[in-house]
């Protein structure tokens, strides 16, 4: 089931949201990596910062690969029932569907 309030083009997700979503689902880093089709180290790099996730590189092809990896992680979490909430006065958030 996919629940999505804001499209990924409108709102970048943050590393903190990814960590929170993974915790809500009780997924390990390996679980998320498998669901997203990315490497464990990729998930670790994306989750490393509280703000907009990055995988440091000045190479253009790495930048494109990073963006694709972040989209895969977001899609995997959304497919598992996570909704990423946009920033407001309290910050960004997630909503998860139970049951």
C-alpha cells in the first residue's frame, strides 16, 4: 500500500526521516537496503545527516547515482506504508500506517 501526501519532487526527504521511518517499521539497515535495491553502505551514508541526504562526491555520475539511490529508498519506505511529512514549525516528520 502506498500513501503519499507530497511528491518527491516537491519535498526532499531527510536522513532523520529515513532513520525514523526505518525505526517505525522495525527494519534494520540491511532490511531497507534490500527493499530499496541499494547497498548497506549507501543507506548508512544517506542516513548519516539530519538534513537532506547526500553521498559526498564531486563527480557528476556519482551525483546522479546518489539521487537515484535516495529515490529508491524513499519509494521502498512509501511502499511499506510510510508518508513523509513536509516541514512545519516543528520540523519534518513521518506518518506510518499500522496494521
